[in-house]
C-alpha cells in the first residue's frame, strides 16, 4: 500500500508519520496492518508537480494540511478548500477509488471564515466520494494536544505548557470555560485504523474521535502548575492509563527547556550512607533510594499498616525480618547481580545489612507516603526479642 500524507510538516502529520514509520520498520507491531507500506510525505513547499506525481501512485491519502491563522482571511479558502480540490481532481483522474481522510474542524458548524473554508472542504470531499465511489473520512477535530504541537499559535495546552515551564505568566479570561480535547495518539490510532477498512464502504460523515476530554481552563492550568511543582514536592499526579492527567503530563514534559531535563533531589546523608526520597503519590505510595556503607545496618523498626518492598540493585547484603512476637528470624541474602524483591509485611521488624566491600544500593517502595505527624514507624531490633522500649 502506498500512503500519502499531505501537510507533512504539521503537528498531526508529524505524529502520524512517526507512527507509520515505526510500523514499516517493524518497531511497532501493535497495529494489525501490513508493514509493506510506502510512505509519501508532501508539504506545499514541494510544489503542485510533486503532489500530482504522488496522486498518480498513492492508494490512500491523509489530508492533514490546513490554514488556521493567515494574515489575509482569503487564505482560509485557498488553504482549506481550493488546494484540497486540486488534489481531489488529480486523484479522480486515476480512477482507482483512492480513500481520503480529511482533518476538518468542529468550527465547520460556525459562520466564520475558518469554519466556512472547512465546510467547503467537506463538501468537496463528499462530492469526490460520490463521483468516484471512494471511501471518504471527514473528522471534525477540536483542540488536539500532545507532543510537537506549536505553542503560542492555536493550542491553549501547548501555550500553557510552554509558558509555565519557563515561569512565564499565562492569561485566562474565563477560568470556567470548558474545552473538549483530543489526545494526539488517539487521533493517530484512529487514522491508522482506516488503512484496514474497505476502500468503497459508505460512511456517515462527519466523524468524531472517541476518548474526548472535557475540562475547564482552570483545571488545565492547575494541573500544569502542579507538574512544575513535582521537582520540589516529588508528588506524582494521577498516572492511570488514558487519564487526562497522564496524557497532559506527557505533553508538558515535551515543552521543558532542554537545560531543565536534569534536576537534583535532596539526599539525606549521615555516616551510614544516604537516604533519598524520589517520588510520592496519593494512591500508590512512595519510592526511595537507600545507599548503605559496607558493614552498616539500617532499619531496626516495624510498622502497623505501612508495608514495603526492598530491591537491592547494587552490592550485596542481607535483609532480616522477625515477626515482633516471635523469636524466629528470616534472613534473605540479596545481590545486585540477581534482582529480587523482598516484601516487608506490617508487624515484622526488619533491617538491611551491607555484607559487601562497596556501597549497597537499594530501591525501596512503601505503600503510603511518609507523614511526619503519623510515621507508623517503631524502633525494635531484629535480634532483641525481649526489648519492649518501642520508640516512635
């Protein structure tokens, strides 16, 4: 199959092209479509001759080109309808029922210059489908967000992410205004899925992408500001797969200045080594790194409810546990050469001993984030069953 993407330098097209190239190269096998795709990438700077050449050869077209902020309003119709009309005319000459996907806009329902031009494009495409018998897919998109979207142009999310990451002010005229948004990966997945459909099937157009998020400008801004604060409070937001928070955070990171990719975290040092809290969440606890000097023992405490997982990733040591009313000690010898997880249940006093000649590095997960007002941590040596002086 020979696939033509028109508007190849735009936000939608760049994401689609990257996904298709991963399929073609075999790096992404999650789509049930053949890898034998030839990809033609067209941008208007290449001239109409090149487009005409591609139209003679292609089997499917993604028309993702468009104009939405021209200096002259006349350019709306030229960019969103007339150029599309030229391409459809060239496709029609080939008489091979080439399907076309057209990225329209919800503004096609509005009486403004942009909406009128998109509406005109939709009419052209429907006529092409009727005259050639080709399948046509008209998607009315709104507020698509994700990586590679141009800030300070036509995406409020791209602009907010860009400015907040740089500590620049943002402007919100109506905090309660709600936006319907599409995530770029959903749009790309929908588009790629069209390559499996019948070339002459009848479609009720226009179409809309599933998985739309509806949120207020205030909610968007508050979330992005919370992302910026992660480096101080280490609080990871909701990362449930497919949630708006998860996808907005992925988007936000792509707008960080490159000199901000690296940042320091506070390490708590003493003669035994160091302890560093990395991340914490409301729902899934916290993750820390414990570095222990040779011959040193850390821990000697138990918890009522808090439970932990210890994972030694470098060095070698022994993790010891004892149920607080028992004299039996469990020894688990661990090494970074064989990654194993040791569960620390509530009611078991425990420690970790560095048995090697170099620093032992352990990753530790706790099911709840640490609270100074209620640490749920009680001193009790693993080897001293009779000790009853439990310290908070």
